[in-house]
């Protein structure tokens, strides 16, 4: 059994095609928590946050909301990469292309989460514009 448990279903952006399929992966099994990992290292470190923290973080990442307090993930932009950090926890490093594909998916609603899981059961049913160029 993986440390994430046997029943997690991981999702990455449908727009990650131009990244070789490598991207931020997210699981939201409906237990009030969201798990994040790097698809290049599925057995590696994971970040685990509450749904509320996830929602605030996505708003910050996309510039839809200024930091209004409360716990959020930090996205540290470094030359050629973005490091996603959790206070007192692990860190995950993504290429700019991977991070951009993830953000495009966020803007398309692929990673919207409620307390009961993903808001959209299957992003494949969404009308998306295709992989990032």
C-alpha cells in the first residue's frame, strides 16, 4: 500500500500534454483534504492540505485573490522552476512548463474541490482548448 492509501485517484491537467504528461497531480478523495504530488515521482513526497487551504492557494496562484490570511501553499518562483511548499512540510519542484500547464488547468476548473471531492467528476468531459503550446 502506498503512503497515500489504496483508494486515491490522482488527477493532472488535461493541458499537460506538452510537458510529456509530467505535471502537478492532485487527489481529493472527499475526506476534507487535498493531496498534491509530482507525477515524475509518484512515490515521493506529498503535500496534504485542507480543502479551504487548497481553495485559497489556487486563488492566490492565479491572481484572483490577494493574500487574506489563513494557511496557503507557497509557490516560490526560482530560475526555471516553481517550488511548491507547505509550511513545515515537504516541497515539490516543477518546471515552468509543468507549472503553467497546472495553472491553465486551474483556470479551466479542473482542480476545483469541495469537501466531498472534485467539483467536476471527470475533466475529460470538459470543453478544453487542448495542450499548452
